[in-house]
C-alpha cells in the first residue's frame, strides 16, 4: 500500500456526460492509494459538510476524492422538496440512473492522477446512487451505502463480476427499514456477490452530518459512527492493496 501523501488543495471543475448535461465536481488529492467518487446526501456537493467530508476522506484514506452529485450545474442547490422529487424520480428508474452513472464514471476517468482501486462512497440518497453504480458494471471495485437505502426496484438477477457492496447502517435509524436491508441481502445472495452489512450501535439516520439541523429521535450526528465509517473505507482500500501484493508475490514464485 502506498504511503505518499499530498496536501489537499481542492480544485473545482465542470464535466459533461453528454451533449447537454453538465455536472459540478471538486477534486481533493490526499494520496494515490485509491480513487474515491464521493456522492453526498440530498443537499448536494456544494455544502460545507460535503466538502469537509471529501477533504477528510482524501487525507484519512490517502486517496484522490472527486466530490460530485447527480443534480447538474443548472440545479446545483435544490430545496429539500425539489431534491426529494428529483431523487425519487431517478432512483425509481434505476436503468436511467445507471446510464447517468456510467456516463459520470467515464467523464471522470480523465480526471484521476492514479490508477488505484475505484471506490464509490455515498451518503443517504448518495448511498442509493453509489449502489446503483455498483449494479451498473462501470468498473468500481467497492461501493459504500452509508445511512442510505440499499434496496433497488431493479435488483441484480444474474451472477457476475460485481464490486464489494458495503452497507453502513445506524442501529437506531428508523428511516432505513429492516425490509429494505433484507431485500438487499436477498439480492446479494441471489447473484453470489461479495457484500458486508456493518451496523453501528447507537447511530441514528444521517449520523455523519455534524451540522444536522434535525436533531430528533430519528436523525442525529455521531462522531464515533462517522470515524468508524471512514476507517471501514480505508480498511477496504488496504485489503485491495494487500490482495494485489499477494497476487504479485504468487506470480513471482510461479
């Protein structure tokens, strides 16, 4: 596993996935261990929270992080209601969401400075998009759905080469239901995918939102859960590098 670390000086850019749709992104460089596409919650990529999370992941994981969202430059900061309508429409039609995500991955491929493992990390609605990226066969090595809905209306049906799927769920989150998680588990077993469910005791919905305005019985920040999630991502990256080193060593002996 590489140890080179860079001082993150994020740069913003606009990219296109077709002739008409343009998207905003911010590139954080903390090292060359991995490439992380970070998909934030309903508020999108322009918030201080999203940009702090991207910077923190870049440094903790010693990785490149590209922060982006599905809204496009013409809808950069939607209201809660507008975001809910947009995300419901997209995620209820996963075939269209996957087309968008494939285009996103292709457009971002020219932005990376390293060829490390490709990881999607999404939070809340971003977690649902992250898992649709995993289902879209776009070359991801692992996908993380953090306090988001892992269930899809168009689940995978056939065995194939899929990324590692990680659900990171707060035990005290009443918004993401056990039925949604059980549906995801059934999907993974059906296609013999590699997956993990990590449940964090005491964590509510949106447990990474340090700036949450909705502290109540359902929603609340947990520093322990936020840090634990970040270290799960870092451990997965380390695992990829360890397996790669083992394969190289085996080839040398052979």
